[in-house]
């Protein structure tokens, strides 16, 4: 049997600590709940006295004036009854407000922390988790927690007080009848515990299946062109339907487990009412006392029913909370050192010293020693899986080397602040990503103080200004999701303009022209050549024609640099590079 997790790791404990950040509002909600719940006792006592007087045999006959002048005791208890109703209503109203405020605030903080965590996790994390799953954790799972924190906590504060007040009144009115009414309570507790565990299990599974459904949906929308091109609509519908049925099945099981308590408690309550009526008939209880006792009994069972649901909702939310905290607890492989410094020097060199990198147990880079001088253009070639993309990903610290170290000038990258390091790097990849915003905003991404003249200048250098001017709103044209309103060549030139605008001394080009037609490639290559002037450039290219003028070409094989030199030197070596060159130009 597995042991429970440490107390500080339990989701409910961690949620409690989030709530304590707002202890002032929690205290206000609790005190107001005490007012609302405590007023129940006064309400029942006033109701008993008022009802006894109202149904007494010596009732006052005549007008309202006669009642006022002859029965001040009745009016006093009636006014008290109204006052306690008012206090109960206002106390509960403002208690719910403050506790809900805390609940919504906790969920807001959880969502913010989850989103922040996604910003600092390394790229390897995203390759292990689908985007649909991650979106589900921040939206669906937090909604489950929100319902528990805001709705359930309010009941936890209010309902026990109501239950205690009603129970105290019942015991004071008739202890024997009260005990008779309460004897069936243990019968209600067992199913609450049993089915509460099932709710937690089914709820967690339903959230996991819902994440899978979100992933399938997002992939289908993003890959609509591929789906239609391969005629796979029916296949995608079947895949979606499998996930949809799984979600439905788990949700139904959750509903069954969560709501089984309702009919059980209603049946038990029916038995209690019949037993109570028989007892009242034997004891000849006063009408007012019986009336108030029945009201107290109703108030007693209502909190019991609500608290049983509270238990179910807590179990349901804990499954979602576990998934949220598993994201927040995800280890960060690339962390900034507490004493990291900004890199503010003029770049002299990028140096790799005995660098190795492993994906799990698989070595990807092995003993790489390389120095790239400022202003030099170095090209990386090699077969797929040789380690080219991994090597360039180490420069902006998307990953850290497993062995060895990588330096800018004489500074180990791990000693530099991530912000200052990445400000020195501009990246253009084959899979260009544009945000669903204007062209201007995409070029000056992240810069609220973007200068229109600088944006236009960057677009001109990227051979993008001409086609941008022909768009309906020019630089204010929305590019659509992932740049869907633009062609591949246009998207790539916008990405190059973004890199030019960034004006970073280090430029990384990862197969930036491999997916373009000849005309687009020519325009993009011209833009790249203009961008590379005066910058330290690392280029990955399958098309060897684009790197023939590089200062150095490195050939990678199984994570090692096996050949190095200029285009002409490597052809003369009659090695791997020449073989790749012949495959492309003599086929």
C-alpha cells in the first residue's frame, strides 16, 4: 500500500496556503459566516415563541390596534424573528462575497504561476507534452479548482455553523427527539466517504481525457490543410469521437458517484420525519415548539446534504489541483544563477569547450570543441539527427550542455542573465511563427515603443516592404493565426525583418529557406545576406548552394564535428561534404 504524500505536497494543503495570503478577507468571510449561522439559533428560538403565542388559546381578537395594545410580548418576539432573519441573510451574503473573492483570486494566481512556469520551462518539456494538454491544465483544471475554492469554502464556513445552531436548538427543545433525529447520521457518512474517493478518481481521469480531446482538436484545426490534402477527415472524426466518448464516460461516472448521496439522504430523511411525527404524537409537543423543531430539522439536514456535496466537490477539485501542481513542480533544467550578470561587452567569440549533450540516455553531441569569431559565418551541415539544431539551441540556452561549457568571450553562459544573453541572439527558423497581430507588431515583437521608421527600414532590408504596401492595411494588416493570411515566402521575410529589427550581434538561421520556391528563396536569401553583414552567423542549411560563401563549414556526424573548412577545402577533402554536394548537384 502506498503511503500518502507529505502534508506540504498534498493539493488541499497547498491550496490552503494560497488562501492564507488573503487572510484578512478570509477572516471577514468567516466572521460574517458566524453572524449568519449564529443568527439561526436566535431565529429558531424567536420562531418557537412567536408561533406558540400565535397559536395560543387566548389569542387576541379584534383589530391590529388591539393586538398592539394588549400583546407587546408577541410583537417583540415577532420583531426579533425579523431581525434574526435579516442578520442571517446579510451575514451569509457578505460572507459568500468575501470567500468567493478569495477563491477567484487564488485561481487567478494559479493561472498566472502556471503561465509563468510555461515561460521558463525548457523546450524539451514542450516536446513531451501536447499544447492541448497544457491549455487544459490552465483553463479546465483551474476552473475545477475555482469551483471548489470559491463555492465549497463558502459552504464549509456557513453550513457547519447553521448545523451547530440548529442542533443546539433541537437539543434544548427536546433532547430525546433530537437524538432520535440524529441516530441516522452515521448511515449518511459512509456513502459520502466511499463515493467521494470515486469522484476524485473519475474527476482526474475526465480532466486527463479532456486534455487529450483538446489536443486532438487543436491538431485538427492547425493541420487542416494536411487533413484535407490526405483525405483524412473520416479518420480525424473517428479519432475525435474516441476521445469524446472517453470524456463522456468518465463524466457520467463522476455524476453518478457525486449524486448518489442525494437520494440516499432523502430516503433517510423520510424515515426520520415519520419517526419524529410518531414521537410528537406520543409526547404532545406544543405547536410552536414542534413548528420550530421541524424548521431546525430542515436546517440541520440541509447543511448535512450540502457538506456531503462539499466533500464530493473537494475530491473532484483535488484531481484537477494535482495536475496543476504537477506542472508547477516541473523541474527547470535551464535556470538563471542568482548572481548572474548582464552581458554588456562587445562580442569577440563564441566558444564551445568539450561540449556534450544527451537526450535522456541518447548522446546527441559528443566532445564538440569550436570557436566562432565575431563577424564570422559558420555553416553546419550533416544528415538528419547529427546534432545541428541541438548545437545552435545551446547558444541562447534553450538547453544547457550535459558536459563541457559554452562561453561568450570568457563568460560561461550559465553566469549570464538569460535576458541579456538572448538579447544578443536573433533566430530565424524554417517553421516561421507569426502571432495573430499586425505585420508591424510582428516585426517589432515585444516592443511597445516601436518606431515606425525602424520597422519599415527592417522590412526593406528583408525584401518585405514592397508586398506589405500592397496589403489592404499595409503594416497594420493582421497576419491571421500563425501568419495564415500570408504566403510561406512572405512569412519568412517578416521573420527576417523581425530579426533585423532586433539588431542582435549573433544570428542563428535554422534551415530558413528549405521550404520555399525558387523565387521566394531568392528574395529571402537576399534578405538573409543583407542581415548577416557585420553579424556573427551560425547557419544550418540542407541546400548547400546557400552556404558556399560561408567562412567555415562544419560537417557533423553522430554529434561530432568530422570535417571543417571552406566550401573549396571540403570538396578537395573528398569526404562527407563532397558526397552531400554531389547528391544535390549531380542527381
